[in-house]
């Protein structure tokens, strides 16, 4: 009888460990999704800033030309 109880306890322990692993995995996936979204947002902001910088450079060049005339 003792061996059956021991086996049942071990099985329950392993089941609990598996459940915990599954929860951890889900949390990691959620965290990765958040990081991916943040990365995408930062890339969009970077592109916007680069475009703005180029525009300001062009404007600066135009103003320099006008000033030299």
C-alpha cells in the first residue's frame, strides 16, 4: 500500500511541476509579446525621427542658400 501512496504523491508532484512550467511558459510568451510590441513601437518612432531630421537638414540647407544669396 505504501508504494501506491508514494507513487500517487510523486505523480501529483510531477503534475504540479508541469502546471508550473506551463504557467511560466505562458508568462514568458506574454513578456516576449510585450517586448516585441515595444520594439516595433521604437522602430516606428525611430523612423519618424529620422524623417524629421532629414526634413530639418533640407530646411537648413535651403536657409543657408537663401542667406548666401
